C-alpha cells in the first residue's frame, strides 16, 4: 500500500500547489450572481450546494471555456472519502492547420451530460470488483487542445483563433472540489 500513500501525498501536494498558483479565485459563474456557482441548472453559494447522488454538472464560467469559446463544464459524483480525478484525453493542436474547427487532433467541445456516457471500467459503479466504485469522482473533460496546460487566447492566423484555457478549466474543478467535498 506504499504506492497509495505516495500517490495520495503527491496528489495533495499538486492540489495545494495548483491552488496557490491561482492569483484570483475562479469562483466565477455562468449566469449566476457573484459568489455562486451553476450546479445542475441552479445557482447556489458554495456552502449550500445541492449535490445529489450520481453525476452533478458544474459550469464554472469566468475564465474557463473550450477552444472555440464554448462553455466548459465538469462533473462531480459524491462518494466516500477517497477522491479520484479523471482527466479525459483530448489531444492537442499547435498551428492553424491542426487547430482549425473540426480538426480530429483534439476534442473541441464538452457536451452536456458527457460524463454519463462513461459506464465501463472505473465508471462501472455497480461492479463489485471496481475498486473505485465508492470513491468521490471528479470528471474533468478536455476541450482546449492544450493538455490542461494552456492559459492563453491565441491567433494562429488563417482565421483560426483558440482559447487554450485548460489550466483555468482544471483549476476550477480543483477549487470547486476543495470548497465542497469534505477532506478526502
């Protein structure tokens, strides 16, 4: 079990480091008053969030967005005291040709309810052999072509402009989780 302790300590260190790197909180909202988040189509203060069993859709707003300025969203599924962040694969792009709309090299949009499409492997919550079935899970989708590291709005020329905001998107999921889930 030493690997679990190492991973837990490493994960905690990374979480603290990423939150510390954020100069301004990302508790910005989509159509909600300042200081509230949009959760399951309702606005609520972080302390009074109505998380239900199953996947809860979170739209953080603020600096978060997908590559072509569409809304970013993530999901959280309350469970036990263990916490698992799932980072969806999504590819990347680096110039006008690879970043154009419709490019197969990266995922460009996050669809409402997307997390619910994942039902096998670690997402098979009814499987008694799934060691993660009872974990609290955070599903962080990819939609920026920057492998969760971008923090820029870039004009690649030829009419191709992208929001590489993967870092803000990731920070919003971490910040929300830290504010709403009891210490894992």
